[in-house]
């Protein structure tokens, strides 16, 4: 697990400048901040040639690993911290065998190696923050035993801040760090518990990210969906399926499509009930059929597309129009599909909304109350009117469930289609007598 696992031009360019900068090591010794022995050791590597430093790391690696971590623990100046971080990163570059020299430092001091690195994640200096994050990623991803909450939480909170930041270097580094640590199950669970981090990843995909960034974020979601809980809840919490379909449909790079299709395979395999309704509404089956007709260089994508196509075909081809309507409601993505405006559909199916203690009707009303999407509101208002039209007791049921009040509120909505559909529904709610009362 090399330090180059997380590569970024900003870090590379600034590291080169920092290597040439003087640090007042003698002043620290005079002030009693470092010992004479520490001064002698650090002077041997301070602004020396790469071969000379390499020779010292090779012959006395454990001594220098402990030296760097102890200095980082007690020295506060940003330029000094930057220098020490560069020395640590240089020691690890192309030398995976040196990682245990740092991870086993806890045998000498229980606060090492993580406490100093985690503390400076709060630095106001971008380079110090990013360089510490880079080093932490290498150390954490190489640990033999499961990572502890006190190690993971501040690290992931920092990544969440980076992901939401407009600074492209921070975003770039954060996503690379996540790619490196998400293969670990305990990290996947901790990331899933960090709502702002997962939301930040989804937000990157929503804002026309580059093909490389789309691939990297897609890779993070693919890794996350190996967790059963994630596969069951990610659509409900983050509406991820239509977003991933949009990204895949607009992708020119095969690797972007490959990682998204692999994510869909996880979702279908692990939690079909939670994800199939949204896949139906997002037109994933026609898209999978389209993909299966293309030529691909990667064998895995061919197999995953075939799996997706076969699985969705088996599950969707026998669906009735009511099944499709139910899937649309469950997905939360109402649109003007033919069922909404079919009188025959409503005549045959209006009363089915009453099943299981009005389960689907309550979902329809919840969309009416909570959605901010004008299309969803217009379709939901229309469907409420259809329900009243085709079910005698509909007006009383809707009034009891609070739908009548909400439809009347929509009469003043800013969108004209929402106002129009609300008006039609209100007329039906008011004009139909309460049968059976």
C-alpha cells in the first residue's frame, strides 16, 4: 500500500518546495522542545539528497519513524509540521515494507502513530490537512486488525468536509482516500453511518463531475453496496438509482458504466425488494438491453449486464399495470406515465390503494406533503382526484388522512400545472357527497 495510492499534483508540487525550506531545528533544541539526540537525528535528513535520506531510512528505519511521529506530536508550527509530514511520506513512498515501522509505534507510545496525525487534521493549513490525510489513508488501510472508532471517526469527518468543499484538491484527495479504505468492512459501516459523507458523494455525481471522478465515486458506491444494510437502504435514503442511471447513460468511458452496472448487480442481488421499484421507474431494463447490444473490452461488464438484463426481465416482464404504478409510488418518482390518466386503470384499481391499512394511499399523500418536485406534486394531486372519482368513500378517507387540506394549499403553488391539478381534485373533493355517512 504505497503513499502514491493517493496522488495529487498540489501535494506533489508543495512537497517539493517544502523539502528545500529551512526549519529552525537548533532553535527548537535551545527552547527545550526537542532533545540533543533528536536534533542530531533530524539534521542528518534535513534538506539532504534523496539517496542519503534513503540510506538512513534503510539502515535505521524504526528510529526515524518514531522520531518523525514524536516531533509531529510536540511541534506546532505549520512549516515544521509540513516538513515532518513530507519526511514521513518520503519514507513510505515505494516502500510498503516500512509501513509497519509506523503502525507499530504504539508499542513505544500508545498515542502513536494516530493521535498526532488525527490532531493536525484540524489545521487551518490546506497542505498540512491534505498531507496528513494522505498518510493516514496509507496507515489505516494497512492495519492488520479492525480499525477503532476513535481512529476512524475524525478521519471520516474530515473526508466528509473535503467532499463537500469547493476546493477541488480536497475533493480529489477525499475520494481517493475513500477508494483506498472502503475495502475494509468496518470502514464501509462507519462511512454508511456518516450521512453527510455519503450525501456528499452523491452530490458530486449530481453536478457533472469529470469521467474520472464519476468512476471514482461510482467505485466508492460499489464498495459500499457490499454491505447488506447499505444495499437495503441506500435508495430510500439517497435516491441513488435514478442518479446512477443518469450518470451511466451520459458516460462515454467504459469504466464508468462498468462500475455502475456492478453496483446495480449488488443492489439487485442483495436487496431486490428495496431496489426493484426504483429500477423499474428509472427504465433500467431498457437501458440494460441497450448496453447488452454494445461491444465491450472488459469481460466482467458483459457478465454483469447479462445478469442485470436477465434478472430484471424475469422480475418485470410479468408485472401488471398496477404493479408498475405501485413501483412508481414506492420509488417516489411520479411522472406522467400512461396509468395516471387511464380511467380504466382507476376504475379497476382505485380501491387497491386501501389495502394494508391504506399503505399506498398514505405513500401518495406523503409525496403530496413532502415533495418539492412540481411534477411529483401535480401527478399526486391528479391521482388523489382520480381516487375520489372512483371510490365512493374516498373523500372521507382523504379528509381523515389530511390530504384534503394539503391539496387546498397547492391551489396557491407557484407551478401552474400543480395549481391546475389541485383545482380539479378540490372540485372532486367538494362536489362528491360522503357516501355511507
